[in-house]
C-alpha cells in the first residue's frame, strides 16, 4: 500500500530551520497553400508556484500542475483559520466517461481511513465500552500473543503484526474477496515481526483488527457506526465506507505501467481494505472532518490529545505516529497528517491544529506524484500565518536574479548590500567567480518558500540552468539590504 504512511515532512532547508471548424472557412488560394508556413502553436507559459499564500494564484497553479504533470483528476480543499478558503475539483473523475472532477466527487482516501478508525475506538472509550489498554485477547484470544498486545499497540503501529499489504499493486490474493476475520487469522496468527512495543512498523493488519473490534462492541457494521457517530455529526454528506462499485458520484481510479498512458485501475476486492483504507470521501468532507476534530466537536479534549500524541516505545524512543495519525514539526508548527494509497488513488490530509488550518489533496491516479504539490501548498499555508518581516524593495526573484547577473559580470552594486556581506564579497572573489557563473547562462528562477531568521526575510529559490540547477538563499533585512546571497550545488 504505497504512501499509506503518515505524511513524511521534508527537513527544513539549511539555515531556514529551514477556433472555427475547417468546413466554416472558404478555400484558400492555391498560392497561399504553398507559401504559408505551418507553425506549431506556442506552448502556454508555465504558471509559477506562488511566492506567498494567495488563493487565486494557488488555484491557477494547481490547475496548471494538473495539466503539466498529467493528473487525471484532483480534488483540493484548503482550510485557513477555521474557514474553507478554497475547494475545487480539477481534471476528470473518469477518463472513460469524461465526467469532470468536482467538489462533490468522492475519491478513495486509502489510509487516511485510519484516522477514522482510531477516532471510532476513542468514541467507544468515551462511552465506557473499551479502553485503548484493553488486550487483543479480550476480543481475539486466538491471535498471536493476544494477551501481550493492546488496542493502542495496533492503533499506533507497534504491535508487531505483519502488514498484509506492503506492496504497491493488487496481487492475486486481493483479486478475490476476503472476510476480515479470515484476513486476521491469516496474517495475525503467525510469528510477529518484533516484540510488541519495541519498534514502529506500519501495519494495515492492526487497523483491520481495530475495525472489527469496533464492529463487535458497537453491534453494527463499521459503515453504520461511521455514518452515525462521525459522518453525520461532522456534516460529511458525501462520504461512505466500502461503497459498491458503480455507485454514483465516485471517481474512477487510474494507474500506469512503466510510464505508460493511464488506464483503469483494478481495485482491491471486498474485505481487503476494511478499516485500514476503505473510505471514499471528498476534499470538502475531509475539511469538515478536520475542523470537527480541531474544534473539539467530535472527540473530548483528552481523546484528541491521545490521538495526536506520538507513541513512545518500550525503549523510551518516541515515534512520529500517534493514534491513526502522523505527528511532526514543520516550519515551526505541529502538523497532524496522514497520506493514503489504494489501487488507482492517492490522498493527503494535513492539519495544523494551532491555526485550525488544513490542506487536503485527493488524486484518482496512483502513478503521479501529488506529494510534492501537497507539500508546496502546506508550506504556503504555514508561512501565511507566521509573522514575516516586511521588506523594502523588489520581490525576492527579481533581487536574486539581478544580483546573480551582476556577479556573472564580475561587478556589483554595493549599495544593495549590507556592510558585512559587501566586505565578504570582495572584488577579487567576484573576478574569480565571474567566468564560472557566466558559463552557466541565464537561469529560470523559482521561489520555493519564504521564511524568517534573525529578523531577516530568507527566501529559498532554485536557479535552473541548461543541464544543472542550484539552490539559492537570499537574506534581506527590513531596509531591503541583501545580507547574504548563498549559492549551493543542487
């Protein structure tokens, strides 16, 4: 189950902690047919990644990325300060039907389902029906070391039960239906991968187990429990658990073999995903879910804290996984997240609890990188709510490019520089570097993110040359003076 892990957070960058139909036209004269050259239409200008959080710019950028990267369809919702500020579908819900992806199109969310499984167990704990410390033996005594493994162990991926779905394709096993209890007998009755609590290892098996415990104690199917206790209270009107194939409103999944054209993906048969990854939802419904969690509308405060507290191993080491969610620091913020992947679909959901903000991205193709796009949007959102210095002068792209061109020429306008950097960038250094930089030619410039350090604005850019690229860090004080321009091999 590819990407069925908590969202991996990139390390901070260095110092940033870092026309008409032919039949409508009159025939052309013969001479014109000979003399008129045929020219290919100009390629559309690329849409740059926004330098700061701007909803209209983000919308245009995402639409361009869908076209450029070959996404089939995509659904996006962005929440900022408790409000949905962008919700839109892009591309196609299905290549076969040609139907567009809209905000009402439901996508398979894969392992984002695990958030719901954990919340379901916590709701039953609030009801007094169970505790997360209850042993698996209370419910499934026949499973391996059931008396030694708690529900919390399985919900935080430290149980040792082997993962039944560690690969990225639907193999022969999953092409036929399976009863979830039969799945547990097959994959949770043999040797453990490690002693319970001593290691973290992602296991879909544990979440099927947790889902079956919820069903047994609630006395109803998991789908009914989710609808009654989570979907309806959170206002999630277009979400469902394990919907039948062909249900109206569902996106179709797509895949590709060896960089080929996308084709219809064969889904996992009934029973295989269950509480580990069988929910279909929309980006807007997931935004409602995120807000319900962050605003305390679904879980009691102590349950929410339990959910987002990273699990500690018996060795004393902390993991980056809580109860059904990944928990990590990014750009100075705590981010609660999970990604998901089932056949034909990818999903990313990340919450920023302090600002009650979130980015949800759903894709109906499992062969296109959406993680980069989701990460870019998340960084923009986090930076939007961080106090950044106001800088006099031009935008970072223009300043960095102008200084680089001066360095290529071996001269520099020292009035643009802070005193220390001006001394550091001496005339001899400039003369030595100029031929090397000039040989690179003029770059295209991409601003990757803007942050703060020491009261300065720090912009991280990428210079793309023919055959090479470089990372660039531009430090500026509020008066607009450049305190450093750092060029790094990429």
